[in-house]
C-alpha cells in the first residue's frame, strides 16, 4: 500500500492534487516493452482506422510535449506518455455502438490487459480532469499531457484549441446542458495550455503544429 509516508520518500514524483498517490507506484511507471502491444490492443478491441489515425496524432503530440518536459529537467517517462496516448480512445468504438463512457471502459481494458495503472490514467482522464489542476511542475504529468494532446487533435489533424472547440460544439453541442458542460471543459483546457506553456517556457504552444514528420509509426 502506498501512503502519504511513501510519497514523502520520493519527492521526484509529482503529487497530483486530488489524485491518490497509490496510482503512481514506481514499479508501474515503467512503459510497455513495445508500442506493438498498443497496436495489438487496437486489433483486439476492433479500433477503426480513423480512430487509429487520430490516436497516432495524439500520441505524437503527447510524446513531443513529454520530450519538452524532460528537456526542462522534470521527471517523466516519455514512452509511457506516448503509449497511454496511443490507447486513449481504446473504448471509443464500443461506446459509440453500445453507449457508456469510452474513457472508463478503455481504462479498465488497459488495466486488465497490462496491469499498468499509470498507463490507464491517460485513458481515464483524457476527457476532463475532475479535480483542481495540479500546480507547478506537476501540471506536466501524463494524464494532463494526454488530455491536452487530445484537444489539439481534430480527427487526424493538429489544430488550435479554438478550432477543436468549434468542432466539438458542432458534433456534441446539440442542447444547452451539453454546451454548458463543454464550456467547463474548454475553460479547463485553456488553463492547462496556459500552465503548460508557462511551465515549459513554450510561448507559442497554441500555434505550434507538432511536426507531422515526427509521427509515431
Ligand atoms: Fe481522442
């Protein structure tokens, strides 16, 4: 059992506001041996080609942000971030057909298949971060990076937050209550972008196009 006492012994791992520290046991912050395991899971859960292409872009964006985090001297596992992003929409096809939360479903499948809770966090929280945003370098954490990367990917195109918001409003903003919920998410993602930009000294983050030549294969 990882407790607050354990947390104090390992100051290098950022504590996330509201997120139980036991979600970050050090032996589970390892990445998978290969991205091929993610691609096998795509096949196993019948991920359509368009969601695969979208996931590759999200992984590319998340991976590049994680590299900048590492360059800034903040501890992060860049392979784990990329793999979590590759899996973030694992439950999407199923939930489109049968309903339910694709984030919760996908995260459960990732845990069942890999036993890696850190990997599953990017899947579980890629729609909305349910607590106050972490402060300081902890904003540069796996689930926040995957969440942000997903909001920069409109299908398989890298876009600004504004373009992505317009797309989401068109697709899902059919009634006042969904629009109200989405406005909350838009506000959060803009706060995340501002915090990441400040933390990484990345002034043009919103305009940055994340070079497609570095796409994950
Ligand atoms: Fe996505």
